[in-house]
């Protein structure tokens, strides 16, 4: 009986040791490898911007663009106004979707500049493969990590400044707006002179030649009461103009003007009724 018990124990031990263990399905996984390969801007941020550009005292939040996070990187690149530029002031935005030629970022990572340097500034330049990734992303519409294309900004069109002439345009000979006592004063116009205004206009999306409903309003009050409107005409480049023949105005009157114009989406009055007094006075002239 004792031998039988010992034999049974030995057999149990043998079978337990030789039993095949079921394979663990997780054993073959490489935990150091991502299960999903990153593409697009997510790939660019993880493998280029974050490790090579978000360095201390650089694009780590010290300077824009901010490459610490993927959201911050995207928001400070796409359609974001530049703070530096080339000598010709070529660029308006760091990244313009679909246009590497208008994207300051592409210039900065490909062009050696004696003043600004090539990015990354204190590290080896990006490889051609890395540059190709950036180019493909920009030309592909600069989509965000969800694959959505950005919406182009559309700022209101701007009236930047104006000049006035006695007669025809002659920058060096017959300007009359520069005879005023100071920037915030009216300028003087001879009643028997022709006076021509030249307005410099700008917009982020629309060329000034495409502005519509461009009106020039005149009033004897800085509250713009009892106004008279005149059609302005496109002149050239960024300029619109309006001209008045001799003896249009009455001696002793001060005339306040404002412009109304549209880029197709936004209609602007400038100056406005609630504009500062000194801006309204700048846009005025006295008849002598």
C-alpha cells in the first residue's frame, strides 16, 4: 500500500511538470512600440517640433511659436501673423495652408540667413525627409490632428492713412496735408484750388482694387450730422482717391470726413462716430 501511494505521487509530479502551458497572447507584443503610427501634424510635432525645437530658452514658451504642446504648436503656426520677416516683408503668416511660398515656417527651416539664422538655430538643420514632411503637411492644407482644415481669417479692411494734394498727385511738390499745425489738426485748403485725396487701404484677404461701395462722406460737424456722400475711385495699387474742383467749399468752413468701404464680407466706417477726437480732427480740413 505504501509503495502504491509513493508511485501515485511520483506520477502526479511527472505529469504536472510536463503539462503544456497555454501561450500568453500578450507575450509577443513590443510595449515600446506605438500600436498606431502617427501621421500629419501629430507626426511633425512628436518627431520634429517637440524634440528639436521646444528647447530651453527657445520654443519652449520663451518665444513664439510655442512648441510645448501639439495644440499650442498648431495655433501659433497656422494663419498666425509673423513677428519677424525677410528684408522685403514678404510674409504675413507663419503657415499658409496650401502655399509653402507664403509660409514663413518653410523659409525659416530651409534658408540660411546671416541675420536670423536657419531653424533649428542651435541644432543641426532638419533632414530632407523631415523638411519633406513639413512641405507635405502645408501643401496638403495644414490640417490639424483631427484631419480638419483651418478656416482662413478675414479681418476687416483697413484705412491706413491719407495724403492730400493741391491739384494732381505730386508727392514732392503740392502736398497740402503736411502743412497742418500737428497731426491732430485740420489741414488748410485754398477755396479756389482743386483738392485731391489719396487713401491707402489694406486687407488680409482682399486686394483694395476689389473693395466695393467706397464712399467719401463730408460734414461740418465731428458728429457727422448732415453728411454729403461722394463716390471714391480706385487709383492704383493700394490707393483710392476722390477729388473736388475749385470753389466746391465755402471759405471759413471746417469739413470732417469719413470713409465707408467693404471687402465683400465686412463694411467699415473710418473714422467712426465714437472714434477719438484727435482721429476725427486728423480727418478734417479748413477752407481759407
